[in-house]
């Protein structure tokens, strides 16, 4: 999905890229083409001022074939960006000839980063099939054009107003919760048991949404398509740990969260999420090898809800085999250790001043039940060895 990810990351970075490069506009080139146009706001009919226009070169058949075969040498698409002026107009000089997809982004209006169902796209095998699915989801917002040598192609782009969900997040003593990130889930399908897809795509950070609550605990999630949503506030954690969440309705599990519906262009304000200061505990422990009791310093540790195995949290083992989860709500869980290994025998005898050969040991995955009614600080998990790798 390399082409798709680059196609979508540019709007998110567009303002930054354009601002950095606005004094280095391309000069006219008679061997290439020119693209000009205007961007309009569908809700007002007025020019979209300071919108970012993105052109992404449609991949050729041979490029798609390379991507389908998993060829890492498949070229990234050629892209161009420009910012509209006070009349909503833009101009791109020296554009390589070819067929392009064009769309525009602006705060307050629909954004592909918020509108595409990435869970559905990632479930499809093959870059070409994923791209077709993404384009089918976003086809009403993309304009196709062809660029020719020594010719000017003119287009008109129209942007639709996005919906907005906003409110406050606070602690139960009344103080605002500043600096909270957010997880947003959109209802998909029309079955009796609907699915919930994550909104956004984590490209440059672990957060799929860049919004954070301000100093008063206020938040605003913008540029959304119409739909039904679940909103969760994500508490800050260490670099190795996934975030703890408290969802709308002041619950800890996404399946229990209340929902909010928004229509196209609607602003739904007044949501309140309250984070409890009590009832949240720490779960920590140590993972070691059953054979010799030595700590296992590599691997993932997941905290799963015991009733349905939904993943609540995930972290990495520290070098000394320890792990820790903060802000765990009371309840029954399973601690699962996955893909564990160590660095082997670092004290091996060596000859002729050669460094010792490290032989990593791999361990079987293991699960341990745990009931959280207070802090759990002494969980011990022993792993059996699967087998040692021979040195290369």
C-alpha cells in the first residue's frame, strides 16, 4: 500500500511542505505541463483560501504489477502540492506529463485521512487491490486529469464541509485533563452486530489523530464524514506502552462506550468524558526463563480482557525482563507474553580476540490470568525455551 500511504500522507503534511517551499516555486518548463484551477467550498460557494491542492500521479500498469509482487523497488508516485490564494486559485508549473488524481484539503472540510476505512483496506491483499478499494471509497472527492507537454490543464475542485465532534475531558475532581489524545471509531456496515473502524492512520506517530485537549480540557475532532462514532480519551504513557483509554460514557472499554451521531457538516459539541482518579491501578511483573531463571529482555506483553480477549494494552519487555502497565481499571485480565527471546550467553568463551557468539534463545508464548482489585506488583511469568538458533 506504498502508493496509497504516500498519496494520503501528503495532505496531512501539505501545509508544512507548502510553507517550507513557497519561495521556491518551479519555473516554467516547455518540456512539461501546467495545472491551474480554483477550489470552492461546497457549503458557501466561496473560494477555499489557503487550501492545499495535491496531485498524485496515477500509477502505471507496470508500477502496479511491481507493487503486487511485493517489489520494494516499485517507484513512489510523483506528487505536486500547491496552496490556493485569496481567490481560491492555484497554479503548478513544470508538472510531468501523465494522468493524475487531484483533491484539496482544508481544516473544517472532508479529509481522506478521516474518511477512509483503513481497517477494510488493510484486510485486502495486494497494493493494487487496496488502492482500488481506497479510490472507490474516496471516488466522489477525487478529480482525474491529464497533463500534457506545453499545455495548461485547468480544473475546478469542490470541498464538502466535514462534521465535527467536540467537548471536554476532565478528572473526577473537576480539574481539566489537558494534553489527552483521542481514539475515534466509526460504525461500519448495517448488520445487527456492526463493526467499528478506527478513524485515521498513524503515519508519523503512534496517534492516528493529531488532536489533543487544550489547557481547559476542550477537544475538537474535525473533518469527519457523517456517521456514528465512539470517542475515547487516551492518557499519556511511556514510549514502550500503549495508552489507557476512558471512553464516552466514562467507561474503559470501547464496546461499552456511548455513541454520537453526526450528519454531513454538523457540529456536535457538549460531549463530556470524565477520568476517575481512583480505581486505576498498576500491573507490573517480571518475565524469566524457566530453565535458568534469567530475565527475558525482548518480546511483547499484552493485557487482554478475560471475557472476550479484547486487547486492553500492550508494552515491550525491558532489558531486565520487567514490564509495567499504568492506569489499569479493576477487573479480570489475561497477561500474554508473545514473541519472547533473549540475547543468549554473553559470557561465552571466545578465541583469537573474536567477540563471543551470541545465541538468542526463543521462548514459547505464555498467558497468565490476573485479577486487578489493587496494584499488582509481583507478577512472575516463567517461559519454556523453544530452541536456540545456531550462529550464522
